[in-house]
């Protein structure tokens, strides 16, 4: 188990890129667990405002945008982090 955490500490950039890809894939495939979180996020002001203003399609677009931003951040960290 220690080896996994050491690997993730050394290659955190790939984890960020992976989360970005997961966000994009989940949005494109319309996964509910990506677009409609439960718990505290469900009642958040931002989530409610996006759903009221633009609906589910707007939420998908914003989710894809944030996924792309995560991938860009991961690539920048990968290039300049060493």
C-alpha cells in the first residue's frame, strides 16, 4: 500500500489528468453520479444556480469545461513540475 501512495506523490500530474478525463467522459455519457452529486453538493448555491439558469445541458457544458481545465493544469504541472 505504501508503494501506491509513493507512486501517486511522485506522479500526481497524471492523477489530475485522469480526473479531468473522468469528468469529461462522465459528462459526455451523461452519468448521474458526475452531474448530480449527492450530499452537501446537491444543495450548494452554485449547483442550484447552474441547474436553474441553464439546465442539465448547461451543467454538462460547464462540467466538460472544468474537465478540460483539469487536463490543462495536469499537463502544465507535468511540463513545469520537474
